[in-house]
C-alpha cells in the first residue's frame, strides 16, 4: 500500500511526512542505482540550506529523488524522527525561492526508516537557494553534483517561461556561430566573441537567444559551460524561414 503526501500550500501546515509501507526490495533497487543526476543520498539533515541546494538543482534540471537516512556508500542508517521532514520542508519553503513543491514517502526496512523526497522538474525555474551569507544562488544538477548555474543558464530559464517572443536578427555573427559549430563540437562565449569580432556581451546575448530556442545545447565541463548544436536542429529548414539581415 502506498500513500504519497504533497507539500501543503498553507504556511502553517502541521502535516507529517508521507507513508509507504515498502520493504527492502523497493528501497534496495533505488539504492543500487547509486547517486546520479536524479538521485542523491543524505545520511542525515543538519542544515536546511544545504538541502535547499539539492532541491533547487533537481527542480531546475530534470527533477530527482533524495533518500534521507542512506549513507554515501548505500548503507541504510535510517532517519531519527519527523524532524527530518520538517528540515526538508524548511529547505523547500524558507531557503528556496520560488518555494519548491515536493512529495515524500517512507520506506521501513529492518526497523529503520528511509525518507524519500521527490521533486518534479519545475516550470517556475529558475529556483534559487539561500546561502549561509544570505545570498541567493541558482543550481543545476550534473551527474551526482549540484553545480552553480551560469548567467546564461539563468537568463535562458527566465525566457523559456516568458510569454514574449524572441526576435533574432540573422547577421554575420549568428552565421559565424553556426558555421563554426558545423565543424567543431563546442564553443565558449569568449571564443565566439573573438571569431565573430563582437563584444562578449553581444556574444552572450546571441547564445542566450539560440539556447532559448533550443538551437544550441549546454556542454557542461569541469570548470565552464560551452555550447554545441542541438542534434534536432535543422539549419537549412530554419534558415529558409529566416531572412538574413543585409
């Protein structure tokens, strides 16, 4: 029997965390996957702000599952009490902006309880998490890490949920970008600015437009984000609908 409880919208809710009478098999299958882009383990929760980063990263990317009461090596330690739920609730409401909706389930295994926290991909992104210094930072999920979102990524999220259209002037700079990416896998903003002979700010704006339209994709590296052509982009078809600016 499964019962899932969604985060109440009321600020004075006293709901306790949801219940799932799941056995060892159901939770062990999840744990065997290890930590990945849509799953994270937490031995315990001592700081709601740190949990907010994970919730925000999940919401800003593909959604995800947080298993509380599981060590990094996959061993089940269990949660202490309902306090774990309220720490998650605090992370989602007080330390995330906009607040993040989540659902929870419990898994009971050999006298121990694992709290499963599920976050769906959000249509309200970008979400930001509050730091210890009181600053708000956006995160995204890459593999098993929470990474700081770039300025371009944040702007793309904002535009993707906007009802306003995007006007693109197909100039030599835009053509230069597509020409380069036809023979190269990726490009950085600074490299694009150099080869197109435009300012860094202009290069950023062109990439933001192309990312918003899914012409480009993110290529996330260890220290920076580059950009490549989206596999589904048909340049000939797109150019046939676009009038180059003379």
